[in-house]
């Protein structure tokens, strides 16, 4: 994992919650509708809400498949119900993506202040029944809390980086890919210098 500040800067103007860079969220609704409604009810019960970009992404049949389709490491979407944060009282996490071997699991982190961002961890909080069944031992709580690493300031920024980084890897590593990279991939790669192009 790279520190968030070391990643290529993004043009926040393009991140308006409509995912226009993926073709937009219009069209048929996804199979996640009932689950999203249940998550929203659970969050409302503790005074939290899903950010609009997250809800729009997973409500769109076409857009919500983006992670699964582009992942070069067999990551797959897997939405959880809200999970209590081991890091701060009143915060919740919603798991939305995991890699094939659960080495990295991504969560939407929701603070009581209304702030929402993306974290990753090697810990699968939902399967660790001790977390949802009661208070864990303090040393376990601290260890799990310290495993959370902030990796994006908004969900749409995370989605953009995930898609672009996977597309970039696929382009650079595909057989016969001798031509120039598409401009958006080249701009991202240019952040890392001449060795990336």
C-alpha cells in the first residue's frame, strides 16, 4: 500500500457522484437494491447515512459491475451490513470489495460527523464473530483498529483509482500492447515518471 498523499492527484471536478467517467449510473437498477435499503435503515438507526456516490454506484446495474470486471487480481464486490468500527465509537464500516484471497478488504468508513471515506484492511470484520457479538479484548480492538488504512477521501475517488490502476496494469502487461496508452491512463502513469510508460 502506498500512502494516500503519494498517489497521482485527481481532478475532483469530475467526481460528482454520477460516475460519468464510467458512462454514468443511468439505466437498469442493480440486484443490490434491497440490500442497500437494509444498509440505509441500519445506518439511519444510528444516525448515519450512505454517501450519495456509494449508493448511486451500487444501485446501477452496469456501473456496480466495474470492480469485478476490471480487477486483474480477482477482486469481487461483497456488500456487508454496517459493522461497528474498532477505531471510534459511533462509526460504522460497510465492506464493499475484497480480493480473491482476502489479503485486502475494502470498507466504506462512516463517521458520526457525516464524513465518509474508504479504508482497507487485511481483517474481515464481519466474519470475526467476536466483533459483532460483543466487546473484544482491548488489545484485539487496538490491533484491528490499527489495521485500517485510509486509501481514498471519497468512494468515487477510490472507484476511479481502482478502475484506472487495474486498466493500466492490464494495458502494460497485455501481449502486443506496444501502442500508446489511452490519455487518461498515460496521465496517471506519468505521475510515477518515465519508467511507467
